[in-house]
């Protein structure tokens, strides 16, 4: 795995609960993208799009390939977040930090 996930939660979680949430997050992210090896490159590409267009109002002016990538990442991130934290979580209740290994 070329990445690590750190889970943050507004409520106190045990180390075991935090680890279980991270495992659910990773499994859902990898499932949504199709392979664990795709997480790092898709996330890096998403970050480049965010850096280039983040201040612009959505929808961003993207090529069809960029739009496909953005849609795939956003769907995978949502699936992973829901798997880790639940489908009905409130914004600010919990979040994650994804760290990508350098190559």
C-alpha cells in the first residue's frame, strides 16, 4: 500500500475503534477505485486538479478525462468516508487524512 490513513473523530474512540474505521475506509476506497495500487496515483491527480481549480466555483472547467478522474475520486472518497464513519454522519464529526508515500 502506497498510502496511510489517519482517522480523526470528534468523539473519543479507542485505538481499536480508530483502527477498524481506518481499515473500513481503506477497503471501501480500494474497492471503489478497483485496486489498492490506484489510490495513490488517483489521489495525486485529484490534488493537482484541486490545486489548479480549488478556488474556482464548481463545476470546474475540466477535460473529459479530468472530469472522469474527479468524479471517480469523489465517489470513492464518499464511499470510504461512509464506510468508516457511517452514512448519516454530520460534517465536522469525523474526517480523515490521507498520506501518500513518495516514489
